[in-house]
């Protein structure tokens, strides 16, 4: 039996935005995960990905 972590794929902003095709992004849009906070308070730490919320058109 093989033991290992799940794989991951690194994507840039433009590559990540394609997952939101057909959706309108909610503010603040597609941003680093540490900057997307519903309460508006961002953490000041290094981010390793992007986060966004979209509403179906």
C-alpha cells in the first residue's frame, strides 16, 4: 500500500479565474487566501493560494 500526501497543482491567477467562468465574483474578487475575509480583517502572513466566491449568472 502506498502512503503519501494528496497531490496538488500550482496555478496562477489567470489559471484560477477560469474556474469562475459563468459566475460573478463577490468583492474582493479573487485574492490571496489571507486577504479574503468576510469581516474585512486580513491576516498579514504569506499566502499559498487564491480564494474567491462567485454568484451564478
